């Protein structure tokens, strides 16, 4: 039996047709709200409904709508410095992982007692002084559920995860309408990110009964709905289910942890600026093949849960699950190699070094990853 495992989640989670209306009462007790978002989201029109709820609550608000995608630690700090002048006592994040991650950092550094760079050295020093409401617009990173915030550190050409339970959101609103007009390319890569969270957490060395529950339900929903949610703009039911799946996969991350897919993809984001979901999609196949022999029973459980067909042994079932994930990535037209990004053989030593530095996640991998293994895994996607 495992020594200890625990479940930590946002205090309140709203979903369903009228879920967005919860924002009115959630905001009502506050003196001023700061709405964090970005230009793409503002242009898509999805900000209108959350702002209408804030109007109904008669809470004054300021909108920060130029947040950067995949922020560096210094870009996040700039947003936080501007936000600190607002006097707001509530942050409403309407966005993907990039927006939510900055909002979470702002909520624990608003009193000015530490900076984002301080937290790279000591992730636990921030204390929450401003409440947060997360309204994801991608499905997604699951950042609305996790205590993690990911920032790029330019001088190290790496992305780093700051993990602090203080960053868990106070409230979350999951609304499929928010992803109705999400461009297919972004829906696809963010959906594969959620798939990676779920399968990595389910096969992680840190997996436990709590994380298994959430990761498995996320897998059921993703296998059944991801392609439809991306292909059909009007498939609102599939989009709602992807919103739930991304959230469940985020809860699974909080109780378990991602593994070598995420560890080895961090340098791809940090060094070559490959979007997070795409980098994970590229790493997924080689890592799953590498891990297969160590967790074929877990893959077989996934096969049974998602309605796999035609396989008998655990190994055959694992092959079916892995092939099915490969087919999803290909159906969604996401690159499966580093070729489009100009990465070559000469980049391997630096990639291996940077990847091996992400021990925080590599220790979760069900099979030990040596530097030679990492090199072979990167070589497989050149
Ligand atoms: N904190 C966590 O637990 C966690 C987990 C995984 C990833 N991340 C981080 O999250 C970031 C990636 O987040 P992401 O994949 O959600 O993408 P993103 O937030 O970077 O957004 C990508 C693009 O999509 C656009 N967009 C978002 N929602 C839209 C909508 N509804 N309609 C139209 N356009 C829309 C944005 O304007 C942006 O240009 C990375 O920095 C990654 O490292 C964090
Ligand atoms: Zn991820």
C-alpha cells in the first residue's frame, strides 16, 4: 500500500448550461475584480458573457487583455506589477493555460513579498492574498485544477513548473461554450495535452486510487469526444465533455504527476518555442512505447474502460491503446516529429541535458529514464 496520497481541488466547481451565472454571486462580495485574458480570446468574443455577469454583480472591474502566450517568468512579472496597482481583491482568469498560470502567480505575489523569479528558487514562498476564479477557454491544460504554474526561463531555454498548493483556484467555471469557436489547431493540441495528462498520470509511479479515478474518467471522455469536439464546431456536447475531461486530468495531475512525456517536452517548448500541446504530442508515442513493458496492465485497464476491441492479452491491449492515441494525433493533423522545427542531430546533447534536468517529473516515470534512453527517445522524433 502507498504511504500517503491526497486529493486537493478548487473549493467550488460550476458547470452546465447556466454554470456561468455563478460568476455573479461569486464576484458580488468583492470590491474590485481584475479580469486576466489575452488578445486572441478578446477577439473571439468569449469574454462577453463573463463580463456581463460581472456587470450584473455591480462589481467594478479592470480588464488586462494583452497577456502573452506561454509566458516567460519576466513577462508574468510585468503583468503582476501592473495588476498590483489595480487594488483588485479578485482575479477572474478567462483563458487558456497561459492566462490562468499568470493569474495564479499574481494571486500569491500580489502583496509584493516575493517575485516570480524568487519562486523559481523557492516555489513555496508565495501566499495567496487575492481570490481566484478560473474560466478555461481551452480544453486543455487543466491549470484550473492544479497548483502549478509553468513559466519559461529564457537564459536556461527551459520551461519550469512552480508548484504551490496556495495556487489552487478558489472557484472554477467549466463551460463548453467557451471553446465553441476555438480554432481546430488549438483545440487539437490542447486536447492532446489533456490526453497526455490523463495517460501519464494513470501510468505514473505516483498513481493512486484518487488519481486513477480522475485520470480514467478523463481518458473515457477524451477517447470518445476529442476528435468530434475538434472536427465539428457545433458539437457542444463533445466540447462540454472535453472541458470536464481537461479538468479531471488536471485533478489527476494534482494527486499523481505527469511523467517522461512532459519532462522531455519542456526543453522543446523552452528552446524551440514549440507550443506545449504540440511538444507533448510529439513526445507521446516514443515515451509510451518505451514505457509499455512496465505498465501493460494499466494500459489494459484503459483498453477495457474505453471500449477497445480485438485484443486478448495485456500486451495486445496496450498496443491497441497506444495505436489509438497515435491515430488521434494524426487525425488531428498535429506534427509527430521535430522536422518542421529544424531540430537536428547536433541539438541532441543539449536537449538530453535539459530533459534530464526535469527530474521533478522523470522520477514519476514507470520506467527509469537514463541519459542514453533520453537520447534514443529524442532521436526517434528527429
Ligand atoms: N498550470 C498547469 O497545470 C499547466 C498544465 C499544462 C500546461 N500549462 C501551460 O499552459 C500554457 C499553454 O496553455 P494552452 O495550451 O491552454 O494555450 P494558451 O493559453 O497559450 O493559448 C493558445 C492560444 O489560443 C488562443 N485562445 C485560447 N482560447 C481561445 C478561444 N476560446 N477562442 C479563440 N482563441 C483562443 C489564445 O489567444 C492563444 O493565442 C503553456 O505555458 C503550458 O506550459 C500549464
Ligand atoms: Zn501539459
